[in-house]
C-alpha cells in the first residue's frame, strides 16, 4: 500500500514537487530568515517606491549582489504587498524542488522510485533547506543551475545554452565559475566546442557589466567593492592552517574552526572520492554523459568552496549550493548501490536524512528566536518614534532593521551607502567616528561594544568621544545573555554549547 502510494506520487512531477514544498513548511515556523535577504527586498521596494535601483530613495547603488532576484522580489511585492515574504519563500522552495527534479531525471532516467527518493531526500538536507527557504536568491540559482545541466548538457537544446548562462550571470556574477566548469563538461560530452554556449556567456557577462557601468557607474556590483574595502583586515590570521580550517568550516556542516572539523571534512571528501571511483568503474548502469555531469557538479562544489575560502569569503550562504551538490553525489551513490526494495535500507537512509532535517529546523529556530527578540525588537522600538526616510541610522548589519524602519541607512560595511567606504579609504582607523561627525545620523546602533569601551571597534579620539557623549544618548541596551536565559529549555541548552548573537546598544541624537 505504502509503496503503491509513493510510486503514484513519485511518478507525478506535480505531486512530488508539492510534497517537497510541504516538507519545507515547518522551516517557516522557526521565523528564521537570512539577514541579507532583507537588503535585496528593500532594494526591490525602493524600485517600486522611487523608480530607482538603490537603497536610500533616489540614490542609485547596487546594494544587492543579485539583479534578477531584485526583479523577482519587486514583482512579488507588487503582487502581494507587505505580505510578500512567505509567498516568495514558497516560490523559492518550489523552484529549488523543480531544479532537483530535473537533476534526478538525469541520474535516474527510468526508475521513478529512486528518482522520487532522491528529490525528497535532497530537499531535506540542511544546505538545501537553507538555500531554498531562508530568503536568499539560491532557490532561483539552483533552479537555473539544473536548468542548464538538464536542458543543455543532457537534452542538447540550443536555446538552453544561450538563455541559462544569461539568467545565471544576472542572478550572480560569480556563476562564471559554474559556467566555466560546465563548458568543459559539455566539451567532454560533445567532443566539440559549443559556440552557442560561449555566446550565452559573453552576452551574459557583457550585459551585466554594461548595465552596472551605465546605471551605477561601476563594472561590478558595489557589494563586491564594499566588502573588499571593509573586510580586508577582518581576519588577522593568514596562516595556511587557518585557511584549511576555514575550508573545512564552510565546506562541511560542523561550524567550528578546529583540527577536528578538518579531519571530519577530509574523511567526508575521502568518502566522496570512493563514491566517484565506484561510479567511474560502473560500465553498465551509468552512461558516460551522466558520469561527466555528476562528477562535474562535485568538481564545481569543491572548486567554489576552495576559491571562496582562499579569498576569505566569510558568509555561509556562499557555500550552500556546493554542499547540496556534494550531498547529491552521496544520495546518488546510496540509492544506486543499495536495494531500495529492502525496507530497512531505505529506512536507514531516511532516518539519517530526517535527523539532518531536524538539525536544520532546530538550528533555524535558535536563530529565529534570537532575531525576534533582538533585531526585530530594535526595529519595533525605533518605529515607535514615528520615523521615516527623513531620519537616518548608522548600524551593522543593514538588513532587518532598515527594512522594517525604512530609515535612511549608513551601514558599517558600506554595502548600501558608498559614503561609508569613502570614509574608510580616507581614514582606516577613525572612519566610524568621522562618519558620525560628518553625517550626524539620528540613530546609531553599535554591536558588541559601546563607543566608549576601551579597545572598542568604534575607535575615537578623546575629543570625539566627548562630542559623541554630548550629542548622543544611550536609549536602550539589548543584551544577548538575557535572550539566552529566557529561551525555552532546548534552546537554552544549545546556546550554552554554541552561544550565538551579540549585545546591541541603541543611541539617539540629542536635539
């Protein structure tokens, strides 16, 4: 009976994708949305309200790394108004599921049961849940990745070689890594150069760069430039050991810089190597094009993790999709080399996947609980003053609070305001205090430390500190310890093992 029901669902793409969407719904209950999503969403709102791609009214700035997702988000805001968030998240989850379904059709062309299990299991692993349900552009990106793989490399559709590279590059410019690797994969499969593929890449790169230059006056998205300026001295330890730790930290699931994390990740890579060896040796079950595609996804995953770790890209979302592709190889191996008719075997895989699924839900809950009681509360407290774009704030990060308050924003990285980067370039040490004096924001939010603390990140000359204390008053403190102490028992236990979050201090100008 159970097998019959599953077979019916798995053979119907609509039902299969619907089931994956239902599986992801509990993630929304955690109230965890990636902070940087709100930056893109505010840019989209700025387009609708001011007719300008920007963050602060009529000021043009590529504050979001993804142009295509801005357009998609603007459409959802136009359609659903202020209630756009969950429809957009569901849409992202569905796109991710469709992408995984296309990939499954390559890996399991004739076996609907294995194909169905692959789609369900892949959509349940932590990086897939994060990529498709936390608000970033990665649901769309995974859809486009697999659209190119399925319709271009697998089905040899000429239109796909042209369309998908353009859409990918308009989603994220760093997709050139993916396109370059899969161009080589296509060359291995077809044994000849695909000039349509090259044309798609050229049009994509040229159109994005030209748009950036003509509209913003810059060749690459400002977010890239801002991070290069702001983060150049973020990590002082540039040793090879630290690089390896970062590589393992972002490539795997264990979030700790340690030799233990490195060994676990290396063991995982060893298992991936074993899987690839078995796949290559198989002469009957797996076609040559499928082998090339599958192995290329893993090569792409490892290459992107390595490149981004080397260039000290510190944000976890850069690594979500590489981890998904690594999980995909493991799932393919498991489903292809075990007898899924033996219930205890498939049940064992399900138990492991379900454990990882619950792990991600719990992890999201720990973050969502904190965000509701800290940054969301800060936004509510500021809104109680009746603020608008005519008021300003200096803070970090630039997502939740600017989105919900609509304040004119100066952020400490300069992602949404170039004036901050200008101050950083003028004075690397005292740029923050110089920005306070120059811009006189109505609100200032500091993180972890007060400006008056000794050895504070917010470096100030003695005379500037006197002026700051005369012009600003501390109106409220948001201690993270209090949130941890008042959390439900299970979260309190997690916070004790791995404390997350920092104190915030809200200042208001004295008028």
